[in-house]
C-alpha cells in the first residue's frame, strides 16, 4: 500500500496534473487550462481567444506582399495565440506523398504568398498540442477554392490531429452548450476546427461549419471605428459565438491598380489595449458578452498588448513575457528577391482580379 501511494504521488508530480478519485476511477484534471486555473471550469464559448489573421502568411510587414504575421505558427502558439486562421488553395502540384491533401496555404493566390503545404503547417500545430496537454487551440479555415472536407481531413489525419479534434454530436453547437476547457482537456479533444464552406459532418465530424456556430463582423475595414454589425452568419446570432476582425487595411495603388493591404503604419495603435477593448466593449454592449475570438495582424506589434487585452476580457491577470522574434531575413530572402522583377509587376497588374476572389 505504501509503495502504491508513493507511485501515485510520483505520477502526480511528473505529470503536472492532479488526480481526483471519482467512483473508483482516476480522472486527470489540469491545474491550468490555456495558462490559467480560472479558465478550466469555463465553457469554451465563454472565453476570449486572440487569433492570428492569415497565420501562415509570414514575412516582412513592409516588403513582403501578402504577409500578415512576422513569426511562424510554432512561435505564434508558444507566444499565446490560440486561434489560427488559414486560407487553403488547391496545390498546383496536386496530391503528393508529403501533401496528400493537395492543399497549399496561400494568401489570395499562391503567386502572391505561398505559406507551404497544409500538412507541414498542421505538423507544427500537432507538435505544440502534444507538448502542451493543457492547451486548447482553434483553427478557422477560409476555404477559398471550395475544397471538399474529405481533402482537408487527409491533412489532419496525416498530422494525427483528427484524434485530438473536438467531435460534437451535431454540426451546430449552441453557445451555451459547449464543454468546459477542463472537459475538452480530459477527453484530449483540444483542437476545434471550423470551415467557412463545404463542410460534410456526416463523413468528417470534426470540421464544423463556421457560420452556423460563429458570426463575424466585416473584414477589410479601413477605419479605427470598427463596425460590429454581424456580416457573415447563418442562424440566430444571439445563440452563436462571435469573432471580431480587429485589423485595419489601407487602400493602395500600384500601376493604377487599386488593392487593400495591412495598415502597418498604425499597427501599434490598432493592436493597443485601448483600441481592442474599445472594439470589444462596443460589441459586448450589443451582444451582452465579449467576443469569443479577436483576430489581429502582426500580433507581435504592441509588445504583448493583444494578450493583455484578451486577459482583461477574460478577467485574469496578464502574464507578460518576451515574444518571439520575427523570421530571419535569410528565411524570407527568396520571397524578397522576387520584388521589382517583371513577373512581380505582372502579378501586381492582376491584383484586382485576385483580390476580388478573396
């Protein structure tokens, strides 16, 4: 009996989890969920998560056309990003051994910014979740090329994420019916996946229809007085979670072609606590709750301000820490060298058509 007790205590210490006996069973309970003990017993839908807009689109904010973040997905997750927004396109190479889904993550067009294969990206997400068993992450897919759910599922299966994905009994979950973070962690269903179109719940029961579960306000906004009107949804918005697109674009023109690009000159203001809280509080006054998701560009701008804002919404103490450094120029050099070439100007000439497809 003594050695059984010693073994039990050692297991608790090594795992970082407390074990609570219930009806003869040992149920693992996390000491912290997404970094805070206070969040464990809250419903997934009653927590605000900061998200990286176009999380795969990594590059220099001043020189790389199509870039929306400075750090890769592994760094984003390490820093505290818990919502990853991605955009998928059919790969020009089709399906391959290392890309069985045949999906590439590109910004509007792979000619503008190619963020690599779905499998490579999801492999990094899987590594983080396996190394951090008390974390819950969300992925929202912009399915630009209307790719079937079965193809997307190949990427998740390849990374082993299909076994870690949240699988509800039906495709639409009312805001008040989501499990707590603790329940999701205990079942090891710690990845929530939404897609904006072409879901098929009967065959892939973990890729959920975004706009039946989450409504969004307009994107491509150009004014700091953010519009909180529900823009994309299907159903009763009062019974859904919601996402605010808290990033600004600016109108630009090259060779008389007009297009929108991230407003990098005002990033520190847009990503400030004051700006995010003003936007979120405005929405909360209409919806009686803070948004579930806040999507931002270049989250590292503001030196942690986006995480401080989300901590304030969640009513927890902000834990300041150094953020990841931008990707090296060496890694992004090939993309930078493409600028100012004839092919680049040809691409710019087709921007209005490409942007219209976004």
